[in-house]
């Protein structure tokens, strides 16, 4: 039992059934830990120590592991907006059945397989857990691409904040914009802001 708790302590308070199996711990030990209240079940296959605040981003990505945080959710994860997303937004492959995610309240986007992995990176949540999201340049392209959905109160301040950043990568932003078909829109923002 202590090994399960050790794994959870090393992983910011969380342990998955996959980690337990990898460590050679029988799954019944997870059930025992839940029954003795040493662990609580967050999602199927995801468990946490009882004193841990639930990380919605980690739990959702565990449940929908094919999804990548995108749009306003990725912008929030990159600390580029103080507006907490009304609902989490994830991008899935076009062939993925996103109905369960939609039913769970996730805003679902789809993307061609050729550009699905473009800009995927690891981002830390406010709880210190690592999740998959699009990098800042891809996020800005996605926001501009879906501008009929996102208002200018999100896109314009995000672009303004981006051009002020010391770590901005305009070349990468333009490469992504070309790949995603929004180069003209991104160039218009950059010309106005630089």
C-alpha cells in the first residue's frame, strides 16, 4: 500500500492505474486504498490522495486522452488571459468520436491529422500537473482561425500581449499560420501591432 501512496506523492498527489500496473501493484490494491480512504477515485483509472485539490485540467485530459487543450483553454494555461474558460476546449482528430466529450461539457474542435500535432507541448496547470496543450503560437493561430467564435476581447489582447513578450517567435507563428491557412490574418495583426 505504501508504494501506491509513494507514487501518488511523487506525482503531485495523483496515481493512475497504469502507473500501479507498471510498478507491479495489483489493481485490487487500488480498491483497498479507496476503501480505506487512503486514495479517492477522480476518474476511471485516476486516483488522488484525499487532501489534494482536484485538478480539472488533469482529470479531463486523463478521461479524454486523445484531446489537446486549445483555443481559450490553452491561452489560459499559458497565462495569457485572466479569463477562466467557461468550458474547457479540446482539439481531437477528425476521426475521433467526440460525443462523450461533448456530453461532458467540453467544447470540441477537430483538426486534420496532418496538423493535429503541430505545436503540441506540455504545460503546467495551476496545480502543478502537466497536461498537453498547443503552444502559444499555435493557440494564437487557432484563435484567429475561429474568430467567428471568439470575440475580439480575447484575440486582440492576446496578440498584443504576445508581441510584447521577450520569448515571442514570430517566425514560428508565421510558419504555423501558413500551415493552418491564416497567414493573412496573422500578418494583419502583426503589422498593426509591431
